[in-house]
C-alpha cells in the first residue's frame, strides 16, 4: 500500500528523534499582500502556497512586503522566498531587484527579465518577433489620449483594428480594467475606466475562440521548461474579467483543455517558447486563444501566477498528476541550490 509523503515524513522524524539525529527541513518565506489593487487575491494566493508547503514538510512563514521584510529576512534567513505578490510589486521586477541586492534567494524570474513580461505591449512585441501570432494592438498613454483628442485618436484605432476590441491596462493582472467593446461609441468610456488602473491602455483586436492558460515549470536545477496540461476557460459572461476569475461558479474550467491533440501540442509549445523568448525562470503562465482555424494567439504572460482556489496553475499541476506542495517544495529547493552555487562561484573569484 502506498505511503503518503506526510506519513513518510512523520516516520522519518520519529526515527531521527529515537537515534538523536537532527534533520534540516527546508524553510521558506511566502510573500503576499502588498499595496497593489490585487492585494486580496495575493493574500489568498499566499495562504494556499503556505498551506501546500507546510503539508509538504516545509517550515513556512508568510510575510507582507513592508518595512519589516528586509530586517526579518536578515534576522531569520530562509532557504528561499516564494513570491505570491500580484500586480506591480510581484511582477515588474522592482521587489525582486531588492531581494537580489540583499542576496535573498527567491523562486521565479530575475528582475531584469520581469520588466518585459510585465509590460503587455513589450511582451507581445517580443513574442511576435520570435515568430508567434498575437492579436494586433495599439498602446495609448493617457497623455496622447488627452492631448490629441479622444474622438480623433479612437476613430483611427477602430479603423485600424476593427471591432470588437478588448481594452486592458498595459501593465497589471487579474483582468482588472478589462472590457470587451463591440460598438465604437463605447470605447471612450472603457478607456477612461481603464486609465484608473494605469497610465497606458492596450487596445487589442478581439479574437473569438477557445481561451486557455498554460503553465510552464522548470521542475529542478538544469531541467528544461515543460508545459503542464492547458486549462480551458469558459466564462459565463463571455469575458474572463476580474469577477469571472475570482468568483466561484462564474467560470467553467476544463483541465486538460478540450482540444485536438495537435492543437494541444502547439499550445504547449507556444507557452514554452514564450518562457524561453522572454528569459523567464522556474514558473510562468501564458494566456492564449485558439481561433476557429486552430491558430494559437499569444495574449499575455504572468511571472507570478495566481495560486488561489480558482487559479489555473494549481489546476494544471493537479492535472499533471503532481502534488502542489511537492511541486512548490521542488521550486524552493531549486532556488536555494541556485543561490548556493552562485555564492560558491563568487567565493572562488
């Protein structure tokens, strides 16, 4: 009969106590919260990550990204930090750069590589330059929208991209500010609403089809990135906005996605190609859409995927036959080993 990981760990601890042998369990700090619009989602992600890691035998502390963070990490070093922050704090590279300066190991993409992934127009341009499809787009900063006149500018956008359109912040996550536009007269109001979440708005040609999210993992040191089973997303409203993402029952998920084998393979290949083209590390999630002809279009990528009860990366992990806690523990070990190797190399210089 199979013995669970928890049972094995409990037995190992008992044996070590009986023979007076000490074991060094990994220790992790999960960062969640922050001050971004996505704070509540981040707190939910952080709680789930911490629970999964503890179940896998990892001593885990949950911390917020505030003034106490760096002194706490210095006083009580962790093997690695897992970043469950969403929005700018967790994804634009700024916090990661501070962790790099402090010599704190963390799971995920290095700071300098986060900046391109965080900015949707930049990520789309890089992915298109790598030879992949992505819906045509226009990125408009608030200043251009205001100074040149909203009507004249948006008339040109509609003439170029056609209708329907998808309006979203050029930077940000959780689909905050996302709106589908079917009539030109609705575009100015959508733009104004979207500017509440950022200074630049991405207006993208809407592609009808099957929306999927594909998570990519690097399971261990030296392991190539691999795509997990795609999640098919079917929002009741037709648009995968904030409410559809985080309200139970508003979206149906199918994992693995209900796709022909060849299309499923191409979806996974795209996600891995995006991960490599943007120089991402450890984990990422690519959002894409498959049109009626079976063509796969890149939408955006996330370097700090959600980990809530309705988030797609945990669904993909489960569909792959993996345990979430064990998978996260592998990532903690990988980050810790990477840091140890870098420190050893630096010491020989």
